[in-house]
């Protein structure tokens, strides 16, 4: 099943890793089109605007070199050649059937309600353990640049503090989150995995954009706005040296200000994140 989900989200995941999460207005679209991607900070802000617009295809194009983008499209087409297993089909049908059924929200709430109270009693201990585990995982990760580990740890701690200070497991909040997930599933308008096998790349990226917007709405039910975070991003201290560049990125998240250093490199005439 993971491979087929990846067909929708491959572009988003790659771009997010390279960049560092819906406004569909014409103004936002114009901002994306007018972004100066000839500069490293312009490229970064083009990524940000694509994220705000939930435009996965534009996000990929802004964040990847031409060769990398071409490879991502080829990888998508290659993945389509392997048909889903019957087990994958059954899992997908079960999940989508549950999310798109009549009275889906009420039915899922009925299943979730008995677990909420138990989860509330366990949450404080899980959060206490989670801070240490998250910090250790971040520090030991080879995927996270050393200069970003401290800021990412602070963000993780802020998120866990937010969860501990808010009743995120209340029935009201849970219902809102489930409603957002149900609305997203219905918006996808997909009945089976076989449909994915027949999709064009552009159609699949459009579906991925729906998923991204839905994920934002689910987080919004918990009081977390990714669009507010994206809208607060400011870039400063941009230094270019040949095909390398560095800059500082600052943003607001959960009432706190965070900053981190970002390095970029020019590949095939295109600025991308320097891993």
C-alpha cells in the first residue's frame, strides 16, 4: 500500500526535504508565477508559495533541478507499471469505504470514542518520553543538516508542549479532525487503486494537492495552522558565493519564533537545497 500512496506524495515529500506544509486565490498563483527563482531566496519563497497554494507540481518544479524533476516523473511512471496486489486493493477499498460512507463521521467517532479516555491518561507520560526520544532521533539523524538540528528540536518540543496544554483528544476536536479527513477522502473521488494506475502524472499531482490540503485541515482541527507558519516565513542574510548560498530563515509557530540556517546549491542552473 505504501508504494501507491507514494505515487500521490512523492513530489511533496522530496520537495519538503529539499526545502526545509490552501490558499487557492489568484493572488497566490500570481506570487508563484512571479517569484524570482534565479536567486536562492527567490527559489525558497517560490516553494513556500507553492506549499501555501497546495500545488504539489509547482512545489516540485520550484525545488528541483530539471534532471531531478524529470527523474521524479519517470519514477512515477515506473511505479505505475507494477499493479497493486489484491491485499493492497482490499485495504484501500476498506479505508475509502469507511471514510466515504453515509454518516462516516458518526461511525468513526463511535469506534474512536472508547479509546479517547484511555489515550488521555497515557498522553502525559508519552509526551514526557517523546521529548527525549525526539531529541535523540533528531541528533542522530544523517538526513537533517547539523545546523538545523537545534531549531528542529525546539519546534518538536513546542509541538509537544502545545499538545500537553490543549485537550487535543476531546470529542469535539476529534470529530473536527475526522470530519476533515472524511471531506478529503470524498474530494479525492477515487473508488479503487486501479484508477491510480491509469492516472496521468498531472492528475496524480492534483490528487496529491487535495491530500495536502486535507492534511492541513486535519491539523487545523487541532489548532495548528501550517498556512500561518508559511505566511510568517522571512528570509534574511542571504550570501551567495558562486554556486553556493546561505541564508537565515525565521518563522512563527504556535506562538513562538524560530530560526534556522539554510544552505542552497545551484545545480544545472537551478537553486536547490544543499543536503
